């Protein structure tokens, strides 16, 4: 049944504006994004995770290196400078 309706569905999506299809895709991704945020900001290094996300989303590409790389660099740098307590706690043994 799905195979029979696929051509009609494809024609329908091709007739809709691109922005509408983009909104549908964005809505479909909301649950995955929510889960990623909950995981990233649950415990330690939350500021570094936020900075890494923001730099990556900004799509800056100095030296023609992708924003994902610069996001990681910025996130680690911010965590190293501003979240020293989290690093110290991560080094401690679990039972201590």
C-alpha cells in the first residue's frame, strides 16, 4: 500500500514550498535535539558544551577548517579556563 501511494506523496512534497518541508524536518528533529541537550547539560562541563554548540552552529570557518573543529576547540578551551572544578572532580576516583 505504501509503495502505491509513494508517487502521489512525492508529487505533493515537490509542490509544497521548501520552507514548509524544512519546518517539517525541523519538527521531526526536536526530540533528538532535546535528548542531546539533556545529555550535554546534565552534569559537568555544561558551559563548555554550550560554547561548543554555539560555535558549531555559527558555522565559522577560519583557515577553511570546519566549524565542528572550532566548536570542539572553543568548548575545551572554555572548560579548561572556567570549569576547573569539573576537571578536578573528573580526576578524582569514583569511590573517593
